[in-house]
C-alpha cells in the first residue's frame, strides 16, 4: 500500500446507519481497499460495520447531521437567523478535521458540499480548502439542496452559509451520479456541464445473487459478468445428457458474435462404465470447436458443489440447457422455471409435466445452429435479459470501479 495514495472519504454518517449514500460509500471503501488503497473514513456517526473492515474509521460527532448543536443551528437558519453557535461548531469541526486531512492525499466528500444537512461542516470544509488543507478533493454529488437547486421549486435561500452550496471551486473535481444530476449541479454551480464527471452507482452482484466464496470464485474465474449469454447444465457428465450438442450450440453462438459461457456443473458419473472416455471426447471436441474459454467443466477445477452452490449458479445464469437424449424426469426444467430462467430442453418427462409451451423445446432433429439462433432471438426480444446483461457488464461495482473510479483516483 506504500505506493498508493491515501484516500479519505467523508460523509455525515456511515454504515450501519441505513441509507443509500452510506451503502455507496461502503462499496467504494471495499473496492479501494481491494485495489490496495489505504482508506480513512471520516464520519459523524456509525462506522462499526463489517463491510468497512480494513478501513481506518474516525468518528467526529460534530459532523453528524443529527448532532444536537447542528439541529439547533439548522432550526435557526430555517428561521433566517445566524447564531454564534454556528461559528463555534464550525471551528470545532475544522480543528478535528485538519490533522486528519493533513495525512491524506485525496479527499472524497459525499453530498456535504452540495447539501444543507450540516452547514457548519460545509463551511469548515470550505475554510480548510481555502487554507490548502485538502489539495486534491472530490465533491461527489448524489443530491442537491432544494434551497439552492433552481429546478427544485422550493423558495431559494441566499447569503452565508447557503451560498457555499452554490460555490464552484476550480480546485475541486466534481462528480455526479447521473446525467440529470450533472445538469442540475451545473445549473446550481453556474459551471459548464463538462466540468462535472458522471460516475453511476453500481450493484453488488455477490450480495444480490447470494454468492458465497465458491459461487463468487466461479463468477470471477470464468469471467461470467462479461458474457452475453450464460448457459447452465446442472447435470453429471454422461452420454445421455448430450453435452456434445451443447458444445456445438455454444460454438454457433460464438460464431454469430455472441460471447457465451457454458457451465457444466457435475463430474463424470462414476456409475457409468465409459463416462471417463466420454469426458475425454468432450474435451477434445471443445478444443476442436475453439471453446477453451467459453465452455467450462467445473469438474476440471476440482470444485465440488452442494445444492446451495448449484442454486447460486442457477441465479447467475440466463438459460438452463438440457438437450438430453433421455431422462427419468429432468428436474432442472422445474428448478430453472422456479427461478425464472429460460429453459431450452428436449422433450424430457418434466416438460410433459409443465407443458411444452412453457419451455423452448428442442426438437429431436433440430440442429445446434438453429437452437443457437433461437437463443439469440430470445435474448434480443426479452427485455429482462437485456437489462440483466447490461447491468452485469457495465454496472456492477467492479465494472464501475475499473472504468470510472480507479481512473479518477489515478488521475488525481
């Protein structure tokens, strides 16, 4: 960590205090720590949350939006009065922040420079900036005070300290979480829009998908988040499963310009005499088709899956693929259906139970190219899939960090 800049993140509160900004800060902290950046979290309340493990947490109670003195000051300001308490609290905050900021290389301020929840804190930061106490600073804007945002419809408030929320400072890098927020902030600050970067929030796939270490390892090692279509075969390896057909479907998808991933979960079935020979045939076919990156037999990775781990991969996948020659029942058809996944399956008994109209039926004489074309058409027409693919490719926290946040830190 010696060669990475020291990053301080500042906000009124932090987890476990519940809030959208608090969750964003927790993810920023986690990603910066994973990338080797020392992180100090400056907050008025909270900070004792496992998601912040590894960060240095400094609690300055006067920064809390609900600090008793701040609440009294806020009530007075709302009534149009400036009290002596304002300058006192501002000075206390400055005194507490100054030595900490002197140890940092970069300061990221969430909302405080554009919102009115603790105006003595806002004023303290401006005074410290005037003194050069935080040379490389970022104002990260999630929200804008309705009292200074010209588009809010609220009666504007002017004069000190309200005008601080309208002040554009050339030494600050401004970030907004969306294009509409960028436009509103530019209007509020009287600055060009292109002086404000847009860095969206992200989603934490491992939390939303409920992944433990094993599931997350598969996602990362198989680069599933970049795939256009993730095909899942939750089966053991036997000739009855027709896995060679699945490989040819995957090859046809790749040839059409789609980035596919095929996951075969189970090992060769130990109860079938020639299963090892069949597995070797599949590996040879995978090589012939040029699918070394696209088709993954998790057995090769020496991974053993219980049902909970299999359920994780069901949640991650787009399509459950079951082109079996024969099945006693075909439970993956029902499991995929319960989890809202598209199921492409041959007419196994489970299909009869739910009705062929509920699945994408693979006809006995249908070619792999034709099945791949139908998958592409489904992916094109299905709005839920399009959204899911866009989010996992562009809006996971790791993607946002790689494309937007780390380049900003490196530039600063």
